[in-house]
C-alpha cells in the first residue's frame, strides 16, 4: 500500500527542495471530533478497562487521543480543576449547597467546571473550621412593594427575613438607623458596621437599590457577629412582628456599654489576652488607611468593568438590529436567478440572533458581577472602615481617671487621719471613709473595664483576621463566574460557526 506522499511525489525524490516546492499539495490533517477537545476532562470512573485502540499519525495528527495527566488533589498537572460541584459565596448570601453550572448551548454541553476542593468538598479542610461558614445567618432585605404614610409623607418599608430564625419583619430606614446608634452605645469596643447615608428629597429606584444593598450589608454583619447577634435588641429587630417603634417604647433598652451591663470577671478572660496585643493592633492600624483606599479603587474599577459589559450588551443588540435591517435592504438581488444573496441574507439573520444571545450573556454577567464580586468587595471595604472606626472609638472612649482618683484618695486619707484625731469629727470621718471606699471600688471597676476593653479588642482583631477567609471565597466565586460566562460565550459563538460557514464563499456563484 502506498503512503500519502506517493500520491504527491511519484518518484522517489522526496527531498526538502521538492517538499517546499509542492507544499500546497500536502494533505490537510484530519481532526476528527474536534468539538470534543474543548477542555473535556477524563472521568476515571467512566474510562474503559482496556486501553484505547492505537491511532496512527494520519488519524490523529495532533495526538488528541493521548490521555490527560493524572489529577492530584482535585487538580490536573495542567492546572485545570477536575469536574466537581460549586458553592455560592456566603458573602452574597448563597448557601453552600452544591450545584452545577448551567450553560446554554445548542451543541453538546461541556463538562461542568469546578471550584477548588476546599469549598466543593468540606472534608478537604477541618470540619470545625468549615462549620464557621455554615453557622452564619443569612438576612435578606427587600423593598416592600407599597409605601406607607399620607400624601407627601410616604415612607419606604423594608422586609427583613432571617434564614436561621425563620422570621420576617417590616422595618423602616429610621429603625435601622436607631439600631446602629443603639449598638454604638451598647458596644463601643466592638466592630460595628456602617449604614448607607441618609438622603433628603427625591428618592429614585437607583438610590433605593443602593440603599437596600447597604442595609443588607449592615444587618448581615450584625447577624453574623458572635456577640452582636445574641443581643436582645438585635433579636427583637429581626423577630418582632409589630412596628419596631412600638417595641422600643414598650421595652426601652439600656444604653450602658457592654462591661457596665454584664460586669464580667477578669479572671474569666484576662489570661486569653496576648502579651503583644498592642503591637498587633498598631500593625493593623497602620495598614487600614492604605487598604481602604485600595478597596475603594478596586470597587471603582469593577464598576467600570460592569458598565463596559452593559455597554457591549447594548451594542450587540444594536448591531444585530442593524444587520436585520441590512438584510431587508439586500433581500432582493438585482439578478433574478441569484440564490447566493438569499443565503447571505439568511446568514445575516443567524448572526443577528446569536448577537442577541451574546448580549443576554453579557447582561447576565454584568448582573452577576454587580451582585457578586462587587458587593463582596464593598462588604470587605465596609469592614475595613468599621475596624478603623473601632480604633477611633477606642482612643476616644477607653480612657480612665485612675490617677486622678488615686490622688483624691491620698488627700482624703490625710483628712481622714486628722478627723479621727479630733473630737467631734466622727461624722466627717465616716463620710471620708465612705468616700475613700467608693474611690477604691471605682479604681477596681476602671481596671476591670480596661482589661475587658483589651479583651474585646483581641476578640474583634481575631474576627477581623478570620474575615480574610472570605476574601479567598470572594475570588474563588469570581473566577467561577468568569469561567461560566466565558464558557457560555464560547458555546454561543461555536454554535454560530456552523451557519456562518454555510454562507456561500464561491465567487462563481455571484457571477
């Protein structure tokens, strides 16, 4: 049997010179089942027991039948994850229920892409650490369909739904603001989230949506804080079915700070405070300013990404509409027996339809990034701002008067000694004794308060440090989203390739 080269070179001279001279006569490499080469990983459980049949270089010129490298810890040596399930970010309010990507394609769907094993498979990490994410409550905030009030004084209500508490409450913006101020008085040495700003005058839908997201970030942080979530005011805010202003009047809460209300014993927590706490706090404090600016800049850049997606989606629709109008214009060729022009016009229609699909994909990607990675970045930006405000409150409110009281005690003790030596000064001596006793109690209280403040700062610093795990989840979710929409975009253009390559290209048909 003759090789393919004998059909091109009848003689036995197959020198490089002859090959170069007749390079256009070489056979075109055959690429069978090209569509199956698009990142479809091998599933070992479905692989045949016997090795695949041998293919020669003509049947498989690019070695597409060679098996992929073995996977290690969920990833192949080529750097691509194996098929697995995916999970939503707890930032954006998704649960950790495993789901597959849904891709729309007219061709065979590609294998589902996966997030790293640390999230898709909780067994890959220590269960108690993963449980920290699962134990968090999810608070959903939506705008009530109807406003309440009279005439020009109507106000917007927000429906607050707690997933873990299975509760629903209707709250006004003023209720959220009151909660923020009350928590600031009750927990001055805890990380307190920020509220969206007030606005006087007209309120449009864009502002309402921006405010709703800000309120959702605020209340979700409160509901997930290990101390704030158990506060009686927070519990009532999330679960009280009546108007919150009525509850506030019936059960006005104490606004004393946390230590004054609870009076914990330093013996229970003093040993847990690290000796280098001040150094840790100072290091974090120095980083906060630059980090906040970087996150603000990243949010701004991502908003530009999203606007470009939206702009491109609009342009795809415009281009497709213009292409359809062009088809209407060129529908009738100047030659009555021309069939190729009609095929070209039908190609216009196909391109227009798939451009509309591309527009839909871009719109969905813009919405996903807006509600996903952008919202998560804003959430972490708000956290950094809240930690900075905690340091400011600590400087302002953590001071004490121990030295002043000690000086007062010393003076009163001198007076007390003199009163005891003088006859008829018994009442004065008793008053001075009581004053000195109260001052000693006050010093003890202030010392215990200072220890509790340091312990609270240590707890908040640990909480802030744990939030860095959310940054990892943030980018894992972002990468998954980009892969998903890139795959859908690829499938869309791939499906269009068939109709486009069916359009006539032979110039003889347009003679």
